[in-house]
DNA sequence: CGCATAACGTA
DNA sequence: CGTACGTTATGCGC
C-alpha cells in the first residue's frame, strides 16, 4: 500500500475492536422500528440492520486492524450458579427478535469477522479477557457493548464504545469520560454499580441509593472497600438502608466483576481483520434487502475496497482509415460495448467500443494496456464497414459482451450480425446466482473484480451516450468494454468451478441467439379481430357492472377491493372471507364461495365483470403492443426466473388465456403472417410436451410405478388413480382422477395436506390419507422428494439434469416461514428447471434443424412447454417431423418424452 | 410520481 | 398453508 498525502494516515499501533454481539443487536432492535425492516418473506431485520450499520460505521471510523465479536452461547453462566435469580424475571425475548441473532452471525461470517463464544461464560467475560490480553500485548482496544459492566475495563489502552441514542451515535467512554459522567474512576465503577444495583440483571442494590449518592460515598471513602470499612459512620436513612442491604452489595460486586482469565479458543492474532467475502455479502444482503448497507460497506470500508480502482481506459476513435488493419491485429477475446437503442427485436446503434484482450500490445504505442477502439459505424466508408461487418460476423473471433441480445439485434438491424460470442457476462452471472434481481455490469465489475466502472445508463438500462466525438462518452463506453472483457474472464473461472461452463456455452448463449431471432420475427395478429374483441369484452364488462350496481342500488368501483369490502361485509353483511394483509379477500374463489352461501346476484355480476374487464385489458394490451409491421414482438427475459425458465414481457405472451372459451378467443387473434418480403407463410404449428414435469419427476425419482405409467403410454392420472384408489383403471371416476392429478402436481410444488384439502375442498384427514395412499404406491417419489431437500440443505443448492444450480440458503433459516418456502422451492426447482433445460435444448435442435435443412419456417414463441412455429409454404410435414424429433429427443430421460403437434391458421386453431 | 397490494392470467 | 412468472388498477404517501 502506498502512502498518500490524503486520507487517514496508517495506524501506528494495531487496534483490536471487540463487540458484544447480542447486546448490540438487542440495542438495535429497540432503536429501530420492526415494521420498517421486513423482507418480502416476512423476516424482521431491524436488529440485523442496526447492528450491521453500527459495525460498518465503527469499522470506517476506527479502522481497526483486528476485530472480534463475542456472543453468549447459552443463558447459563457461572453467575446463575452463584445466584440463581441472576437475570431472572427478564421479559421474554420478543418474537420479532428471535432469529435475528442468527442472521447477525451470518453477516459476520460473510464479512469474515471472527465470532468468539465460550460455554458457561457471558460475552462480556470473553471481551474482558481478550481486551486484557490485547492491551498487555500493546494493542489499543475498543470494546463496543451496550452493557455498562464493560465500563470497568476502561483504561489508557482500552476504550469502551457505548451506544447513545439510536444506532449511529457512540459514546467514547475513556477513563476521563467515565469520571465525568459517573464521578468515579473505571476501577471504582464496579463499586458504584454494586451499590446502585442493576434491575436488568435482577440484581437489587441499596434502596434509596442512586448513582449520585454512590459516587459521593466512593469518592469520600476512596472506593467501595472504604465505604464498607466505614459502613457504621454513614448516617441517615440511606446509611440504614446500606447496612440492611450490604449482602446485596457484596453479591453484586462479586457478580459484576468481568473475568479476565477465560480460556479462549482464539488468539488475538486470529482476529486480524480480513476483507469481506464479496460473494457471501452480496448473497446475504440481497436476501436481507440491505441495499444501502451494501453500498456503504463496499463504498468506504475494507482493506480491499479502499483500493478499488476505476477502470481508466484510453480510447481512440477509428474512422474509415486503418480500421481494417486495427481489427486484424487486436487480441481476443475482445470486450464489446454498444450504445444505442433497442426494443421489440430491433434497434439502432450509435457507437461501438472494442477492448482488445489485455496483455496484447498496441502496435503503435507499445502500451501494456491496449487502447479501446471506439467506432461510429455511420462514419465509415463501405470498405471499412465491410471490415467491421466481417470481424463482427466471424465466429472464430472470440468476443464477450454484457446483455448482448438487444445490442445484437440493433447491430443486425444495421446489417452487422454478431457471431463468436464466447461469454455474455449477464448470462454468466445469472448461471452463478440465478435469483438475483439484477445483473448490472457496474455491480458485477465491483463484485467480481473489486473495481468501479463508469456507467451512463438511461432508465431502460441501455447505454445512450452523446455522439460527435464526445470524449466522456467514448471513455464511458470504453470502460464498459474493458470491464466486460475482464469480467468475462472472472465469471468463466467461477462457472468452471461449479461445472457450469457448458451451460453457458452450449445452452444459454446459443439460446440467446434463438430468442433474438424470435423477438425480431414477432407474431402476426389480426388487428380487426383485436378491435372487435376489445369492444365485445368492454361491452360485456359494462353490462355486468350496470347489473351489479342495480342489485345494490348504487355505483361502486368494482375494481377496488377496498370498496368491495365495504359493500360485501358492511352493507350486505356477508360472512367474512379469508384475511389479507389489509382486510378480507374478494378474490374469485372467495366470491364463488360467498355466492354459494348467499346467492346474492351482486356476486354473480361482479364475477362476470371481473372476467370481462380482465379479458378486455388483455386485448387492449395486445392492441397497444402491435408494431407497424402488424406483428407483436415480445421480449424474452433470460435472467429473471430463478429456475432457468424464460419469461416474457412487453407484452407477456406467456399468459394469454386458454382455459375458458371466452379467453381462447384471444388466441384466435394470433395468426399466420407474411415474411418481411411479403411472402405469406402457410400456417402456425404448435408443439407442446405432454406432462413434462411429471415425466421428469418419474425420471429423477426412479419410481418404478410412475415410470411404468409413462412407458405404458396410458393416461397418467387414470393410471395413478387406479392404484391410489385400488380400483380397475376402467373404474377411475372423474373425481378420483382430478384428485390424484392435483396430488401429483401438488407434490412437485411442495403442497401440504392442508393446502391439498383446501384446493380439493376435502378434509385435511382425507387429503393426508390420499397422500399416504399415493406414497404407499409410489414410494420412490416420497424418497426422492425427501432426498432433494436433504441434499439441498447439505450442499446449499439444488441442481437440474443439466447442472443448473439454485442456491437456497433459507433451508437452514431459523425462521419457519422462510425455511418452508425454501423447502418448497427446493422441491420444485429441479423439476421446473430440468423442464426448462429440456425445452431450451429442444429449441436449439429445432433452430439448427431449420437452418440446416434450409427451411424457411421460423420459431416465434415459447410458452414453457410449448413452441409456436410459423410454417413456410410446403414445409408443414417436414417441420412437424423435425419438431417431433428434436423435442422428443432433446434429452434422454428414463421415460419417453411425448410431444403433441397441431397446425392451424391461428394459435387457437393450431392448438387443436 | 413511485411504491405496495390485491387480483389473475399462463406453465 | 403449492412452484415459477408479468400486468393491471387502486390507493397511499412523497
């Protein structure tokens, strides 16, 4: 580390920071409101937050070289042995506090701070021992505790930090400060405390004697021993009281002495400060929703962070002259960054930055760090543009980018298709941690490289920088290119470590290209049909609303659950439904129940209104999403779903209604269209996997019965129903079938007997009996499900058939709700995620097959277990054969994969 | 205007 | 008190 004229001077002596973990967490708990500190999962975090905040503050302010945090390991210590009433009668720990100490310890672990405990002793004794040892070894010591007993430790080497108000202010209790505040020296503080007593510890002192009187006596007789020696000279009522309660005082004095000779499992040297574990902190702070704290931690503390350097890059503009030669000579993999705009599968670019691989030498300058080239494609002549196009399209020139799908579409729109992408740092980061909310480049560069990066993001996350040789824009874009180049290396290494490099290279990167093509293609819609449907649903909604108003004699906003609750539960006095956070639910299930009970027509009209207004909104959304080419171009999100599924936005085409006849009409507006040259396609083809998740369950569990069902090729739920209910398959009733169907799928979601009973409207006993019967016949399923959770708890993650991980740290949470949620996620993630893997493999096969067979048909949509293809004229049979083959053989399970295919002029028609 | 909530569509 | 998503309107608070 180099010395600098600026900033704090390096400490001449080492400083040990010692913290009483439980005491400070408890302080924080009462200093901050519980309500404002709750995660989405309901975990209270106010104590964790306050503790962590104080910790970060003190680390920044005091810059200690050694840090340790002590915790009480149990409620029993030698003090209870001596005085059974010690700390008795304390209020029970508030439930909101429970579990937060565990989280504090997780924070400390992530920050690489030593935690010290010792059975049979209190944290204060541990602190006192360590403080004394360290002071003897010549360190200066800070003891941070909310327990006033620690004040006795204060001396010229040891300072006590005592929390004042809130979590941000600390009093530095040096010997002078203690003298000022209490009128006694630190050595005499124990005596004062013994006289006064400590109600929190259930240690009564001398009634009538407060800190003032006690200090006066101690000063006069030079300590508590002197007070006791002259006990008969003290007059008045308080003197009487002292003599009556002298045994209290003597006991208090024995108990409030902190031990300095505890045998500890650590040496001072073991507590040397280490940099936080970047990964662990991110993961934990994400879970705790500590965004600001994370920024504070990484902004101003830690030996590692303080040296964080910005990417400083030198850029050079490449115009028409010499671009071709420069591209020829640069080292790879090169980092690419693009500024421009992109959405709906198209776009345009302003600038392109290319950061050659580090270590390659600039031909002209001989720089160790090669300069980043910045190119304005619109400023090139034909020859230079061709050189750029060839370089970008060359699959043998390795390139890395961040979130390449949009930029690649913008480049393609300009006639600059991109090939040779060996890493997309967003996809790589997603594979490493699929449940992060965002994967912004600057965050990842900070997280994996410990460096800052200049970023200029517009609200849609796209880089949009000034044109015309703005040097700042070039530098910003250039540092992005350099950042992504170096980040890719780090992420590739991390992926290798967990055996997931192939997932990036062979699955996510190629599927990104396929998705880019699907987005650009879009799907044709019948705009007239959209308009008619919108009117129809709108009219129906209006009629339903009027009818509803009629029944209650006034108008209300039927879209407002709050107003509906007034009508239903106050005015109509209906029985209360299930509680929500803010009142009583008015969801469709509850309204249907209410209607069965009351037969009030308002409910029927309200449900009718809901259905129609919702359909109207869906259609309206589609109408507004139609592009000039008469098609709807959705966006596929590849890094959102923690299981590995895709998601679809703007508009979401993965939740177009299908269950009701009215809803299915919406699928009729998605129709076969024309290509960009105006040539009509022949039809739409839909292909979907039948029961893929249950097949994966059969495969993963190895259950003989379930596998036999699929090999026999018969109706799964009928097969299962016959065995669960001990009847012939011909005698499985519709009711039995629907019960086992719900059971089967419920298992893959971690459904409880209670949940199953509620869904099927049967008793909990019956639901439990159903589950027992199920497991009696399909024991492999039960064993598998137990095993999945057990293994995930042990390793910390679940895995799909392709090795896609999902980390579930909450499996070991002390919070039951969080733990249960994590268990259900653990049950489902391998199943849902493996299905996603298989579908991605199938899409790659189909895409490759279409290109290899030089077919003009193209994939348009994916809806988790279904793909929709626009079939070029004369290709229907060939495409069907291809799709059946690629989907059925995408991955070899122990049971066959069954694929349904349909053709039609519309999505609805094709689904038949 | 941003945010949380309730509701509801899909696999 | 069943997983995974995205969108909408309402209503609150800044």
